[in-house]
């Protein structure tokens, strides 16, 4: 079983006071050669579905970003209850 505390979970405001939670691993200061990999979970999962893959990808030289989509895991719900793509 993967350690739930293995990675630091960050939260950033994206729009209208909605904060998304994500893991960002494989970042090396002043290193511009890493290829970013975005790991997106499906319904009804969270970023933790990728726990077994994050370290391996970062160790292989990738910059790994694994977010919780809005309303899932540690990310905020929409204040208005709408989840469509229009502003």
C-alpha cells in the first residue's frame, strides 16, 4: 500500500476562489530539460490513483503534476455548484 504522506500536496487558487490540490514532483531548480507529465484521474478517483507512478516518473527524469480535479479529493467544490467549462 502506498504511503499517503509520501508526497507534499500543494493547493493553488485557480479562479474565483476555487483552490485545486496537486502533487508536483521531479522539479529541479534551474533545470529546464525535464519533460512535464500531467497525470489526470478519472471518475470517481483522485490524484492518489497515481501514487505508485509519481516517484518512478520523477526518478526517470520527468516533471510530474498530478492534480485533484475540481470537486474531487482535496480540491474545492465550485461555489455555484456548476462544473461546466464556461466562465
